[in-house]
DNA sequence: AATGAATGAGTCTTCATTCAT
DNA sequence: AATGAATGAAGACTCATTCAT
C-alpha cells in the first residue's frame, strides 16, 4: 500500500505510537518493535522517516513541547492583559485534558528521567522549563515585590511539575483537583 | 581469601555503586557491568548477593527509603510536639545534605520513571508517598480546617517532589533555596 | 515524462555510478542506495533495468571487460605483426589512461576479491585472465623457447596484475612508471 | 566449560576461524556468525575478546603480518650476507607452504580490497608493503645501479603480489611454480 | 518510465545470567 | 567467596527487493 505524501501522516502516527508505548511500557521498555507494532507498521519504517530511534524520541518530545507551547500561546491570548488571569491561563494549560493525560504524563516523566543523560532531550527540556519560568515570572512581577516574585515563580513552577509527577505515580488526582491546588498556592501567596 | 561477614559490606558496596551509576548514566544505561565496575567487583557477584539486577535495584530503592525514613523519625523526635516545627522538620529532611544530592536525586528520578511499570518499585514508591502524605496531613490538620488541610497536604507533597525534580533537571538550586520555597508556601497557606 | 530509448542511457549511467561507488566506498559498502544516489535516480530503477544488484555488478564487470577488450583489439591492429610490438601494445592497454585510473582499479580489485565466491564474476574474471594469457603467450612463443615462453607469460601476466594491485593500494605510481617496469621485465627476459 | 586463562587460546581460535571464513565465503560474506560457528563458540564471545568485528578483522590481518614478518626474519638470518641469497629467501617466504595457502591468500585478497576504505587495515597494509620494498631494495642495491635497483624492486614486489593474486583467482599454480617465475625474473634482470 | 513507501531478513552489538573453577 | 568465561535472547539498524501509484 505504498502511497505518495505519506511522510507527515507516518511521522505523526509514529510519534503517537511512541507516546502510547511510553505510557504503557515506560521509556526503558519502549523498543522499536513496541512502537512500530503500535503503529501497525514495520520496524524499518522508523529508520526511513526518522533515521533512528533516538531521533524519533527527540521528535516525540519536541512534538509534545510544541503542543504545550501552542496551548499556552492560545490561552494567554484569550486571557487578556490581567496578570492574575494570565497566571490562571498557564496553570490551566498544564492541567487541561490534552496534557494531563496518563500516557502523556508518563511520556514526560520518561523524558525527564533520561534528559540529564541525553543532550538532545536535555536541551528540549531546558527550553520548556525556561519558557514556563519566564511566563510565570512576567506576570508575578506585576503582582509581587521582586524577591517574592522570584520565589513564587520557582514555587509555582515546581508545584506544577510536582502535581504532574504525583499524577504520573499515583493517578489519584484529576486535572481540576491539581488545578485547585496550584491556584490555592497562588491565592495564598498573593493574598499574604 | 574467603572472609566471613562480607555480606553486609558487599551489599552496601553494590547499593552505593548502583546509586552512583544511576547518577552518572541514568537507570536506562545502568548495567550490571557499570555497577560492578564501580564497586570494583565482578559482575557475577551481583547475582551471588542479590539474585539478579532487578532485586539489586529494588534493594537500592529500599535502602534510600529506609535512609529517608530514619532521617524523618529522628528529626520529628527532635522537633517536639509543635505542628509547625514538625512540618519544618519534614521539609528539612527532604532538602538536607544527604538526600538533596545530585546522584541521589537522579536515582530517585530514575526509580520514579520506572515505578509505574514495575510492581516492586511501584510498591515502594507508594509506601513512601503515603508516609509523607500522612506525616504532613497529621500536622496540618492541627493548623487548618479539614478540607484546606487536605489540599495543602497535596500541595506541599507535590511541591517537595517538584523541587526535587527541578533540581535533578536543572541543578540550579541548592537545599536552602528549595527549603525556603517550600516553607514560603507553608507560611502563605497558614498565614492566609 | 516517459521517454523512449532511455534504456541504454540509464544502463550506462548506473554502471558508471557503480564504478564510482566502488572507487569511493569499496564493493563491501556499495549499496543500491550509494549507486542510485550517485546516478541521481531512485533505488527502484536498478531493479527495473537490471533485475537486481547482483546483475548490475556483473554488468559493470562485463562492461569494464568489454572496454579492455576493445582497447586491446584496437591497439593490436595498430601494432602490426611484430611480436615485440604486440606485447608492448598489450602492456600499454593495461596502463593507458582509461584503465589505469583509481576508480577503475579499485573496482577491479573489488571484483577480484569477490570473484572466488561468486560464479558470475568468477566466470568473467577467468575469461579475462585467459585472454590476456593467450595474447601474451602467442607473441612470446615467437620469441622464446616454449618452456620459457610459458614462464614469461605467467610472469608478465602476474606482473601486470601486481602493478595494478600496488597502484590500487598505494597510488604511488603512474601509468608510465608501471609501463616501464613491465617493459623492463620483458626486455630482461628477452635479452637474457 | 568456563576455564581460566582462555584468552590467548580463544583469540587464536577466533583469528583462525576468521581466516577460514574469509577463505570460504570472502570478506563480504564473513559475518560474526560464520566466524563464531567456525570456532564452535557463541557470537557474543567475539565482543568479549575483541570488542567487535572490526577489531577482530584488524587483529587477524595483524596476525598474518606478524607471521609473515617472523618467517622473513628467520629466513634472512639463515640466508647469510649474500644479496642473492637474501633475495631468494624473501621470495621463498612468500611462496612457502604456510603463506601460499588458499585460505590465507583469499584472506589477504579480502583485506587488500577493503584496505583503501578502512584506515586500520590500510595502515597495516602499508607497513607490510614498505617492509617488503625495503628488504628487496637493500639487497638489490648491492647488485644493480641505483635506478635499475629501484625499478627491479618495484617489479619484484609487484610480481610477488601478482603471483599471489593469480593464485587466489585461478589456483592454477603451486608455490614452486610461483617461486620459479619470480626467481626467473630476478635472474633475467640480474643477468642482463 | 520512474518513484519512494514499505517490508523483512539479516547484521552487529549489548546484556543479564549461568557456571566451572 | 569470588571470578570471569561463556551463552543466547533481544536490541537497533541496514539493505535488497517489491509494489502501488
């Protein structure tokens, strides 16, 4: 069934299968076979479209990052200029249905664990962390004195990651609960 | 030169080498060879003392958990009955020198990523989470109304994990900063 | 844009690309891809025109053989009936610009190494060897007693191959030097 | 059947199996499997002792070179100071029973074809060529004027290689015939 | 005529594990 | 108690070949 113009379709298919496999087996047990079987194609196709497993993994992480970024951009645009609304928008992105989903969270966790030992993943991870940080800080500086803004930025960023992590590990939480905890922190720090 | 009483020495040696290897190469690239080479012994010895790699990994996680637990017990004993002091003690444990160390944090991260796909690790991880949760909740209930206590428990637990995670990923933080962020959260929530 | 009469053009194009690839990567690392890329066509085309890689390789060797043969025929015709002139003509062919060229010599070497394990190549190689042998012997018999003619035939044939080989391996020689060595041997044996 | 001190035994065994496989299948079709099967061991053992296939191939070529070198050294010592005797000794080495054997010659041919595309093999090949060249030239200079000595050096070296090559390709020759051709060349050049 | 998508067999390599010593 | 020789299954990757378009 060879067809023309399959490239974007196959790439998406393989990236989705990678996320699915990471959700099911973890990064360590995600092989070229688990991915290709999940996508319903032959193992060789991965090298045809990505050149190798490593590049597919990097492309997968990149794809998740792009998704997150476009969510944020969109919500920030809708949030208007109010700092409080912008902070809420950022929190909302991170716990929205698309991102806060077992498979996706497990994939992030796998990448996080591998990143310190893999330059490509590390770079992507750092870009993401910096962007979140910078978005939060920008709004918090409008609401708090500089040193507190800085501390709350770190806290809120860490809290978001921590809530993801606990979700990945226990599953005993849903997006709205996580959101409530994060916004509770925000209210407490802003109200003090 | 057969010696007696080598067992506890060798087990500790291998567990330490496992943590070191996880810090250096990550769980995915931690092999029986990297561990045994780090410990300066032959690969076969791992099976002699642990029966296999999996059991050594579980033993390593268990060992880190035991260490954390005894730290907490000790500090809680020293903290006295004051709920605020007890909460501080728990936070302190997590960011004390011994625990908040690159190798150890990387090892935790590796185990976290693997836990959802490995019953033994998952069990240990759950026990740890539950204990932290229960310790925090017990003290928070003395300071806050039940529903808020519950939410702050989740928040503080997630924040602690999130700070660890960011430390593992960026290294741009030390124990005292992390501690300040966590206690800042606590103060904000209690003060509100 | 289907064109007519593309067959001879494509076949030549692919054979040239095969020689080029063998010169650059060696036979072992000459793949359908290195060839088709060098020819600027798709990999599938090789099977269209040659039925497979093996047949293309055989066709390439055959083409080199045909080239050599026609050179020899032409030069022998020009050399006239003198045995000495005919021997010189044969030597000249082997070290003329077209044949004594890095890519071509490397291709020959690759085929030589493969021939003992490949019936098709072996057959071609044997035909070539026999023709050279017979050409040399025919002229040498006019100049030397039978047993010496036979030995010098073997010697001259081996010397020609050996000079090629050293050129392939070291490159530290050009056609005129090689020619001088071969003719020096001839003179020494004839003069003795 | 694990034993101690197997290293030298296994290394030799694997090198011999490599030569045998190259003789039977050619370098191109010599795989880790053909070698290990020939040696009666598992494929993994190659990486245990050589780190990989490439290093085994290089070790094999090195071993053949060492063998040739020690033969030459020994025969030259026995030949005494006479230049003619020394030249004969060198020729004899190359066509002695141990070296002039189908498997070994096929292995040399495989390495020759691969050398131009493989730095490690190329280096070994160059060392060998230089040594032969230098040995021949040293004795020839005692018998001929400089420029002729140089040309005969090239000729004799090429002739030796060419006789090997023809033996590899046709098998229609034995050591004593090859020896006679080479010495015939020498006599002709010296006698002229 | 020509492409390039897709396959699957085969290659090298890694690695946990076993076992004679 | 400890070694390290040896295995074999599994991994990523390559490549000649096929085939719908």
